[in-house]
């Protein structure tokens, strides 16, 4: 992994990061997600949206959001965040292993969305399919999305 992707945040962001970590460890995911969103906004403004620290914090926010989605049932919002995060990681040249985990989560969340809100799932299928691409490890996932679309389960 390139060092810039594994490096800690610049020191001036240490207190905000410490708050986020403490919130997550205490099980206060809503607060951790809010802190991550605020930190991401600051980092995007100072370092740019494609800077590794910004993308890493966005990734943390997405992961925390996935951890809460069963409780919140915000399937559509979670799919959108996962897709945006995976796209941003690709655009920034982030390590692919974590990007693939986000894509896998986007697919699983989209599948749940297709059961909960078929119409919106149909609207969001294209970006999920684009992310799945033609990677061999994603072939079955992409086929599952296509089958649902063809059957009209997400139409």
C-alpha cells in the first residue's frame, strides 16, 4: 500500500480523529458518522476531495454508515454513499482492496434496497453495475443485479 494511504491524518486533525475513534469505541456511531462528515468536509476544503486523508475519512464514514443500516433502514442513502465513496476511491487511486469491500457492500445494500424500494433500486442499478464492472470476483454479483432488473423485481 502506498504510504500516503496508510499515513495518519495531519496533526492538526488529530483531536477530531481522536473524538471520532472514541465515539466509535463507545458505540456512538451516529456521533462518529457526524464527526467523520464534518472532518471530511474540512479535509476536502483544505487538502482537496481526492487527497488520501479526505478519501480515507469518507471511507470510514461509509463503513460506519453500513454498520447502522439495518437499524436505520436508510438503504437508498447508504447505497448512494457507498457508490460515491467507491467512485471517489477509484478516482483518487486508492488501494483497490478496500474499494472492492465498499463495492461488495454497495451490492449487498442495493440488493436489500431492491426488496424495500424496487423503483429507486432500478434508478440506482447503473452505478452499482458500473462499479462491479467486469472484475471476475464481481461477476456473480453483477449477474444477480441484472437478473433482478430483468425479472422486474427492481422495476
